[in-house]
C-alpha cells in the first residue's frame, strides 16, 4: 500500500486566491451597478412597500427571531476563517 505524506498545514495557492477575490470584486461591482439602476427608477412609495413587506414577513415569523444570534456568530466565524486563510497565505509568502 502506498503511503501519502500528510501535510497538516494545507498550502494555499496565492494565484487562485487572488483570482477568486478578483472574481468576487467584479461580481460585487456588477451587482452594485444593477442595484443602483433599480433603485434609481424606484419611487419612494415602491421602496417603502418593499420594506414593509419584508418586515411583515419577518415579524410574522417569530421563530426567525431566535436565530439572530446564531446568524451573527456564523458571520463572525466566516470572517475569522477568511482572515486565518489570508494570514496563512501571507506567512507562507513572507520572505525570510
């Protein structure tokens, strides 16, 4: 049976990470441009109606209110994971 070396520290591909981040940045730019175009054509009454509809749906489901802390925690955990990955990439690419 062939043994494969186990690397406890996964290596991050800096080029792949840069490409992914650039893709996210481009997608965010397109989404923001589309959002601004939609909002520019929307009347105040339409925006208010959308907001009220969203709030009505949220307020009619009190079981959703219990999970807000979990959502906050999940978001923070995601941000910490990204930060650790970027720190590891920076440490790996640091010149001695």
